[in-house]
């Protein structure tokens, strides 16, 4: 069943890339100067690009739910990072060689990560205490990233907002897993209400932050930062709180850490080498020189 789950997760990553590109274009069409307010939501919903993006992302959510029904969080969550090279392909003309190297390195790291974890993890029931603990840590992280975004601008603001969304979506992944696992093993009458409520709150928070990210920067940087932190949060919760990997060997842990470092480094390089970031640095340099 894990193979089926991986198939659904890969399809979900493709939908995530396409949906992100469409919503980014829709947000940029409705905002000026990177400003997105609650008053603009009505215009955003009526934007055809944004609406199509929402439909594609809805399909992504369905595929993710199916994937999490058949495999643990630590297998499914990292696959979402494959949305990064997919969205990069949609903007292929904008990336330079270092950018493509960063995309390739990040993708390779995630493929190795999933390959290693698929044979090691086991399914676990998620107690309510674990949901509360995970929710508290994620809420703190989202708050800190939101504060950083409020105090910054440009690519730093964009990455901060996307990472806040990624942290919230990482918790959503874990909570979806709790709901689907409970329904599959105990029936719909045992739905975990705490997880359902927390899922709704985390999803809404992540959705708002990701729209702000689209308004502040390029789609592949938003997708890269969001999809880097999303599986990082979900996998950390899976290992540390849910004990999905049981007894972790030193070699296994080393492989995962190296994969994580490569993936994070790839996102940093992509953010710095994206043409929009390069252009902003050029304009700041010209403004500094002229002054």
C-alpha cells in the first residue's frame, strides 16, 4: 500500500505546483506592490486564474488525503517537495545554472529521504496529547515567522511567509493522517474532534500566509520555502512525537540529516539566484550608488 500512497503523493505534488503557479499569477494580478489585504479577498476569489488554482489545489488535497490513508506521515510528507522542480519547469526561462543545480540537489535529497524512510517507518495511533503538543510548537513557530515577515520586506518577507505556511501545512499533514488512520481502523463514529478543529485552524492560517507569500515574491521561491518546511515539520512530528520510526539507527539518522541540509541549502540558493531576487539586489545597488 505504501507504493500506492507514494503514487498519490507524487500526483499531489504535480497538482501543488500547477495550483501554486495559477494562484500566484492570480494574486499578482489583484495586488499592487506586494500588498494583500482582507478587503481584496472578494476580488481574489473572482479572479479566474486564482479560482483555477484553487480547483487544482483541491485535487491536490484529495490526493494527499488518499496518500496519508495508506502510508505514515514520514513517507508521504517529504514527497510534496517534488512540487519545487515541477514549478521550476513552469518558470524554466527564469532560472540560471545555480538555480537549476539547487532544484536538482533538493529533489535528489528528497528522493533519497523517501526511499530510506519508506522501509523503516510504522503506522502509529496519534493520542490527543500528541496533537496538543505538536499544535503548540507549530503555533509558536508560525507566530515567530509571521513576526519576521512583518518586520522585513522583499525576498526575506516572501520566504518568511512561505515558511509560516509550510509549518502550518506540516501540522495539517499530521492531523489528516490522524483522521484517516482513525476512520480506517476504528470507523467514522470515532472521528478525533480535536484533530478536526486543529486541522481547520491550521489550514486557514497556512492558506492566508501562502497568499501573502505569493503577493511578496516569485512562485518557485514560495513553493520551495513552503515545501521545505512542510515535510520538515511533519517528519519531525512523525519521528519525535508519533515515534513512527521506532528505534532509529545512527546511519539512518545521519542520512536523513544530510538530506535535510541539502534540501535547505538548495532552497537558500534558489531564493538568492532567482531573477526576481537578483533584480531587487541590482535596484538596491543602483539606489545606493546614486545616493
